[in-house]
């Protein structure tokens, strides 16, 4: 392996677990807690359907291979989307009413490290990235298509007995492969088309299915494999899944591919970028104008809009202020609330975060489109 | 004046306004907004009774003398309490149903600067701090008792006509007066007893009443003067009001003094400090133990408890994590919720803030004791 795999653990403990089978021994150490946790799904309102999370011996288990990457050119904006959108896709295959969530415990760091590497018939037959063709120039060399692999486990069972009932795999595919010709040298790049991401991603998915079917734990469970488009380094918005494959129980191939139509846009738009939906953009613009007119010390109002199948699902607004007084924050939050009601779309989740330089000052939010707004001023 | 007054504006524009009478010209430029703002009191739920804020010519007016201090030894933890508690005390005299709030617009920077200074029969007859007795040693010199003055205006009226209907004055009194013998020299201190804060504060309040009664705008309105105990520099909790005086309309003196019994405590306690209420402290300890047991990456759980008349009114908990993943934050928030319901007091407002090193990750809160918990995961 020529390339060194960088494990980005971002301050988290990567727990090196001994063995990974034996799911029968899993337990939720405190049944009273389990019960109240399950009840809380109905009351938290964070989304309509959210997974319960399996705690083993009273502890949350972090993923065994979380944060591993093929190259050192990760784009941080992507990480959250890579994980959260795979959970969301999984809800379509593995119902949260039936399955509980656990971060990936099956694939080992050795396996993922090999898969992320370049194929080499002598040293790495498992490499999913193309062989090193010894070319050094952009457009001539074989790029790294696959940057990251994410495993999520979905378990079934109850009380003290849980078994792996489904698995989701996210493949983080580069839209741009950044590289240097010499160590610490100038950066070059290979751009990768969506068509190429799709064809390469599909081939990798089939190889992964074949391999997982040889392992005892994943021999006959349903699988979901998502293809994730990693963004450019300077992107303001994170990447997104564009396609996912479903592998039925006992099947040895991807049985169907489903297109995902997720888009994200930051407002106000820059240059001559067009709004995805002009009504949504106009609502945001009016909201922004209204709150900036009333208060002297507002430095920025930025919106981040998420679309699924061209339908706005979430609008996240961040307002940066230079406030210092209790009364200002309080009355500003009220003004934001009344203008949010007046101008912002009513068919999406809304998060409005009022921040000063050092801290979050207030939150105005609706976790569901038809909720009432909730206002909280931080103490 | 020997001492230079430092105006801490903390990044805010200090709007120098021309004149300050003419309140009849005040208006809420947009009546539609007014209406929805008034309606929002019932829906925001931030407190039971909150002031509407007067916007003049469509703009929020920052206080003319906000942030002025007698010395340069301000304690930042105090600022929010100094302001927010005075608003709260004011609700008892100036009903939010009748009065609207505006930051102080009557006292000029010149006036407040003189009042905060030392008395000097030649150069500053208005100084509320004692004359400079030329002594340099702690215990011998006359300390600065008064550190800050805060004005809040409470207006009555409707539509385009508002008039000053009441005023609250906060006097920030040092519990410790820090000083240096030479410029930029070593720091010394004079400690000031509660008895001394009380007697000096009361004397200042009477002088202020006399002066305000000579001004046209404040000739005959009711006044509230709060005495605020500023904390030591190394205090974890902010200061608090301990006494307030009520001056009736047309009266020329403080008609009654009312004791305020506010206390704040940070948990876990340090050293052999005793909990104000052992039940509350035990609930916090159990909550802390429960959430720290389940997740590997929690670095700190700190509670800040506020008591009024020995009754817990608010518990603000800050949890610092080293999380990086979407699923961890989500499931941790659920765990926090279930343990909050299980262990935390049910008779107080609760704010639980989950933070990573750089950002707020989640909020679990009840704005009123009998609300349901609200959970929000930041995007």
C-alpha cells in the first residue's frame, strides 16, 4: 500500500473491541431507561421516526471504522451528511419500529483499510479503488473514486437478545480527487463526473455484496448500499447521497437501485446562482430584510435550505449579532419569531440560531413543519 | 475627575441620540408587526409575563449609558444578571400588561459619569462615591462603593403616542473594590460588607430620587431603585439584587424597601460548600452519574441553580462532549431527556445545553416548570 490511511477520529475514542460477533450478549443494561427512552420517541418530536440506539453493557458503542478515509483530502462539511442521510435512507428499509441502531461493529479497520486502497494483484486484491497506472498527471492517472466507507448496523430483538438484522453501507465517492505528485507538493485534481461516480459506485457495491455474503454475520440479512457524492473542498454545502441499492435477504446482488434527489442551497446566493425555488428564496429575503431593518447590530443572516425531491424539507438560518444585552436578545428573538411566522415557508422544519461571536444566544425552531415555533433564550 | 470612566460597549453601537424628551413622537412604525409581536407573548412561552419593547422609527434603541463603569474592574458574569434581574423586579412595579420596555434614554453619559465618580466639592458635587481621602492602603482609603448604574425606561401609551410612565435604576455595588496604588501596578482590594453595601446604597438611592424629581421627564413618575451586589472577580456565579426601593408617583423619597432573596449555586459544589437544597443537588448528581455512565466522551456536566426565596426557579445545565457523529448526538440527547425526566426537579425551568468544543450541539429545555421538555438537535 503506497498511501497511508489516515484515521480521523476527531477527538473521539476509537474503541478497539475484541471480537464482534456474539450479539446475543448485547443488552440494554437498564430496562427502566429503555422504557422511558422508547416513550421519548413520541414526545421529543425531533423527527417522526427515529431509531432507538442499542447500548451494550450500559455503553454507547462508537463505530469501529468511523472516520477512516482513503486520502487526506476529507471535506469536513460532508461528515454529518454522510452519516445522517444514511440513517434517513435506512429508515426506508429498516423500520425504526422494528430495528434499533448501532454504529458499525462488523467491518474491521483492516478490512476497510484494504477496501479503501488501490487494487493491486499482489498486495491488495480487495482494493476497490483502481490500480495505480503509474501516471502522475491529472486526466491520465487513475483517480481515487472511493474516499470513505461507513457502516451502520440495524439490529432486531428485545431485552437481552439482539441480532444483526440489516446493514447499511455508505460509499463516499469523490467528485474531485485531489492529489500531489510528490509528498507535500503542489495540489492537483481530477474531476469525476456523476456518470463515473455512478458506474464505479455500482461496481463497488456489487463487490461488497459478494464479500459480505461470505461472512457469517451478513450471510443472509438485507443490505442497503448508498452512493454519496463528496463535494469539492471549497463547497459551502455538504455532499449528499444520489443513489442507493437494496439487497434483499438471501440475495447475492443489488436487487434494485433507487435515485435520491436531495439538494442543498445556501442563501443569499452568490454571483448569478439561481434559487432552487424562488418562493422560498423570496421568503428568506423578506425575512432577512425585516430583521435587519429593526436592529442595529446584526452582522449576518445566512440560510441553508434542504430539498428532497424538489420539496423544501428544512430551512436552517444562522443570525450573527453583536448584542450584549439581555433585553436586546429577548426582544430580538420576539421580532425574529413574528417575522418567521410572516415570511418563512410553512411546509418545512425551521431552525433559526441567533449567535454572538462566542456563543449561541437564542433558538427559534420548529422540528416539524406543522409544529408551533419554540423560542428559547439561552441563560 | 481623577479616574477615567471606561465605557464598555462590547461591540455595540452606542447611539448618541439628540435630545431625549419628545416621547410623544415615539412610534411602532409597523402596526402589523406590533400586533403579531403582542400576540407572540402568549405563544413564545419564554416567561409568563414579558415586556413588549418599544421600537422607535422602526429601530431598537440601545441604552445611552449602557456599560459605563466607575472603575476598570468589571466582572463580566454580572452584566446579564444586572440587566435581566432588574427587568424582573420591574415587572412587580410596572406591569408588562400596561408598560412597554425601552433601554435607558433619559440619563446622559455626562450625568452617569458624574454620578459614578467620587464626590468632590469643587469638581464633582454629583459624585455618589465617597471623596478621595488621599489614603492608598486597603482598609484606610475610601473604596468605590458604586461601580455601575443602569437605567431602564417603562413607557405607557399606544399607537403613535408613548410617554415615560416609570423608571428603574440599578445600582451595581461592589462587594470587593479592586484598586492599584500606581497605574498598572499590583492589585489590592477592599472588601465591602453587605451591611455597608446596604447603607451606602440606600443613601445613594435617596440622592438619586431627589435629583430625578428635579428633571421634567421624571418629576412625578413611579421609580424603582435596585441595589445589586457585584461579585468577586473569580466568582463562578453572577451577582444579584438584594434590596430594592419603591418610590411612588409624586413621592420625593423611597417609600418602601423590599428585600430580594435570590441565590445562585454552581453544582457540583467545590470543597466543603454546602448545597442550598440537598434534594436539588441530589437530583443533579444522579442525573450527572446516569449520563456519564452511558457515553464515553463526556468531559463535563455543570449545573447552575437559581433560587428565589429559597425556591428553585431555574436549573441550567451545560454538558461538554467530544462527540463527532450525528447518531451519537441524537441518541445522547434522548438519553439526557429520559434522565432529565427521571432525576431533575419538576418545579423549575430547565435548560440543558449540549456543547462540543466549538459549537452548541443540542438543547433540551422547559421554559416553564409545567411545560413538556423540548428537544432540538442543531443542524
